[in-house]
C-alpha cells in the first residue's frame, strides 16, 4: 500500500510538468502561422487638390430683433423677415436656392444700477445661393437700407461633385506613382494593393469682401467681382501596397 502511495504521489507531481510541456508546444504551434503570414508593405498617404471655377455665391443672412417683450420681439422679427422675403423675390432668387432655420427666441436679464433689465432677442439664419454676380452688391445695399447688419458671403461652384471626383482620381494616381518610385529605389517589387483608407473631401470656400459701396452704382467703376475666382477641393487617401518576394 505504501509503495502504491509513493508511485501515485510521484505521478501527481509529474502532471504539472507534462501540462506545461503540452501548453508550450501548443503555444509555439499557434504562433507559427502568424510569422508565416506576415507581409512586407509600403504605406502611402497622399492628398490632391483640384481648383474649379467659382460660379455661385452663397449668401448668409442673420435676421434678428431685440425688444422688451416676446410679443414685440417676434413682431419686429416678422417685419424684417417680410422685408427679406420681398427682396429675395425682387432679385428673383429661386425657392430651391433658399434655405432657412426656424426662429430662435431667448430672454436676457441684465442688471444696471441694481435694476433688472429684461430684453428678448430673436435670431434666424437664412442662406441663399445665386449665380448672377451682378446682383451681389445690390443685395448688400438693399439689406443695409432695410436695417440688416449681419450677413456674409462666400464663393462656391455648381461643379463640386465633378471636382471631388477629379481630386480623388489624382490622389490615387499620385499614391501609385509614389509607391512605385519608392519600390524602385529600394530594390523591391511592388505588389497588389491590400488596404485603402479614404477620408471625406475638404472644400475651401473663399470668403467675400462684405463692405458695400453705396456710391458704386452711380458709375461703372472696376470691381473685385471682375476677377475670376476658384474653389479648391481636396481629397485625402491612404493606400497600402504589398511588397512581393
């Protein structure tokens, strides 16, 4: 019986060592395919910019009012809104070219010499786009004459989608050329594309000078609007190429 217990105890002590050997063999076997599947690659980050003619103006107008009560503020706001709507119809701005947000009203409380002063403010953003550059300054003058003091403009283009496609094609071509050059100079053979990461386009809308000259329309003086403008569209791409053995 004692001999059996001694043999059993020795066998029990051998089990952890046997398990350790089995686990070690299994781990090394699992790690082997990872080393075999590892690839050599060339990663290229590239961007390309396309300049397209600016044939649109995006005009943003802020309708606002300030009064002592919500009723008075809303009434003043609606009057200015009606004036703007009439101006847009006067300049034949198409309905599909007009975008606007709902009216926002907020209450402000100030203290002047410990006395509470309450004002109610309204705000509404309106954006219009048009292709007739001749009416740009006329709209500004009309807005100023009717009490508007917050507006700005920027150039845009009706060919943005075309510009985006051209910029993307150019970025891909440049990435391929750069990868081929690196591979040639490094003495390796360029393989297939394994990964492509693409980010959204970046569009740069040049701002416009917003000061309207009231006397300009009395003469045919030169204007900055006489010079052609462009809108830049940038595409960013990251491509990973395999290096062949």
